């Protein structure tokens, strides 16, 4: 395996993820990896998400699972992802959530 340099940044500033007028997650303990803010598991507002069958594989983080956002009857398919069982190299973000597809993440 090639050597992988991991750069983790732990933010102590409040970070907020919003979509369609709703706060989906908010925390002052996010971890930044590859430019993405990963929110701790207990900060995700579960009433705005539903499981998705989508999975993708990252060469160094492992298999990602996805969630679809649902706010006021609108859906944003696979806009949230997480690593339920990441590789040892990505263990720090196990169960943490990140967003894309129009979700606004403010630091």
C-alpha cells in the first residue's frame, strides 16, 4: 500500500449545514477531511433524513453509505454521506456525516 498522509482539522468554531431552510446539523466539533466538514453523529437532525440504498467506495476511507434529505416534502437524494465502518486510516470519522448536493455548510 502506498503511504497516505492524512490531514485532519478539528474545528472548534460552530459549523452549520442547512438545506431548504432547515438546519440539518450543527456542531463545534466537526472534523475536516479533504475540504469536507464531517459532523459528529449526535448532531444530525434525524427527522430530516432517510436511508438510501446508495454506497460508494473511497480508496482510503472505505465504503460510504448515503442518506437522502427530506425537508418540507422536498427530497435531496444522497446529499449526506458517512462511513459506518471506515478503514483504520479513517477511523476518526467513523459515523460522522458530510454533505454535498446544494447543502450549505457554513464555518
